[in-house]
C-alpha cells in the first residue's frame, strides 16, 4: 500500500482546511495517511514542516502538498524540491486566489519549483486558466467539497433582513463593503441585522469604528466559530454577503448553498466560475457596496428570486461532496 504524507495546515481553532479534510477522507477510504503539520503559529509551522518533513518524506511513497503561496511557499517549495530529490512522487494542490499575484511577483521561483511536481492540481478552472496563461503546467482540477449531510437546509422565499458575513477582518476580504452595503439596507429596513464572523485582522478596528461612524444598529461581531456553530448560525440568517477582493473557490459559498441562503457576492477571481448570476447567486462588482445593497433590497422584495436562488443553491451544493470528488482523488493517486 502506498504511504502518503499530506502537507497542510491543521488549525485547532476555527474551520478545518480543505487539505486536512481531504486527508481524513482518504484515510477513511483505506489510504495510509500521515498529516503534517498541527503547529499553530507561522514560525512553529515552518519549523515543523522543515524538520519533521525532512525526517518523514523518506518513509512515504507520495507527498501531497497543499500550496498556498506567499510566506508559506518557503516550506512548500522545500518539501516539493526535497521529495523530488528523493524521487518521491509529489502531488501539488493549489489553493488561494492570491496565487496568480504571487506567481506574477515570483515567476522564476514558481516555475522552477512547480515544474518538479509530478501532478499539479487546482480546485477550479479559474486557477487553471490564469496560471496556465502565466506559464505554469496545471494538470487538472478537483473541486473543493463539503459533507452535505452536516448542513440543515431551510428553503428561503420570504426573507427577513438577517445578513451573514463569514470571511474575517482582513483587507482582501473587504469587510467594510459589507458594512457600507448594510448601512444602505438599514435605511429601508431599520430592523435589519448583520452578523460578522471570522478571524480578527488588519480591518478589525476599522470595521468597529465604521459601525459607529455610520450609526449602524444590530451589528454583531462573533469572531472565529466552529463548524457546528456555523451551521446553527446559518439557520438563523437569510442572506449571505461575500465581499472578497480576491477569491478562488470558497467553501463558504458551498456551505451557504447547502443551508439554503441566497448569496450576494463580488464578481472576482473564481466566483464567476462557481456562481451562475441570478440562477444560484447574485454577483456584483468588487467594492460597489451600492450595487450589493440594491441586490439585497431586491431579494427582500422578490420572493420568487429568493426561492430560485435558495433551491438552486442547494442543488449546486450536491455537486460538491466527497462522493462526487472521491473517484477523482483515487484516480489521481492510482495514476501517480
């Protein structure tokens, strides 16, 4: 039996990474899996990846490396090159909507490292197309997935103005856009509420000040939450706001589809590859909070549109399950 070393962050707090979930599902399918790393800080993760990776790679047939780029590429590239040097099969699975910008800034480094991979995969056509245009070899796509059975579906039609934001408080997620859109919504729907979920970041103070500046009410900041809490929270809300400036294939969209929430999101990166406008979601221009607010107000007034987005979203979520992607992963491993 092939022994596989999976390189992926494994956060103890918050939501598990897609790489961690894939590793556990492969293990449940009978594949011999070792996961690295469970270190929580960036520095300790770097040490763990380099030191333990150096020791573990020789004892595995396949090294499956989840690549995010940026600072993580230091240890990601080390493990790719080291496994190649030892003639181990290495499979790279690219994540993050920031990868194209990273490759543009470091084109030679990216090509020198990734060309040493035996198989390079992406979760959707967006990264495949953009990175191919930048000169990288992308061998195929395997989409992200969820455990559909975990999510409670509630069909939405007549919506209440209860909004949910999930991406955290970093500038690339543009949480201010959600607040500015909400301020326009609240002028027409004074009882509207907005729950903002996610890790604190460089926009945390800005967002809290913006709530005061815009004189908003019913805005709740809840920080990081566990998966079970996310599912319960989704059931108490009716519209999901997704405001990213950069995006790849967000699992949060699939999760909200599974719960039945209509989605209003920005038309960036991989979003138009995932969402079909006005069929299973609504796409608006990045940073255009007025357009986002208008789309939300329209949803609140149009029960037919809300019902269509809710029902179609649940059907779309059914396309992104382990049952759907397992054959693709098993084939990729068998042919490596």
